[in-house]
């Protein structure tokens, strides 16, 4: 298989911090809003991805595979306890940030 080469500009390479996500969908697309939640501040969307349902499913499978390999190498990733504000409403899933998460980097 031929290896793909990608170009990435400096702004994209820097990345954007995120510690939460909002996921919504229509019949034709999935929307992933990645948010940064800081104590005492209004959460802000740092990045939005829009993709097809087919690509969203492929992304989910790739994430699952990568998480399995990560945990096999580094150990289990602890899951935060569910909180009442993490809800599913009108096709939207809210994944809230960990309260104790350090976002200083």
C-alpha cells in the first residue's frame, strides 16, 4: 500500500485544546463541536468538524482501535463518572469535561 503524504500548515499543526465535545447529526452529516471548558468561564467551541455518517462510523472504529492499542501499551484509561448534565437530547450528545482536568498546556 502506498503511503500518503499530507501537508499541514503551522496554525493547524499547533492544534487546539479541547476537554469536551458536542456531537449532533442530521440525516446527511455528523457535527463534532470540540469545546474548551474552563472554571468560571463560558465554554467555547475551539473546533468544528462536519462529516458524512459513513466517515463518522469509520472515525469511531479507528478511535476504538487506537484506544485498545493505547490501553494495551499504557494501561486502562479511567472513565469519569456520568454527570446529570451529560445528556442526549434531540439527536445531540454532550460530553462534558472532567472537573479535575488540567488545561494549562
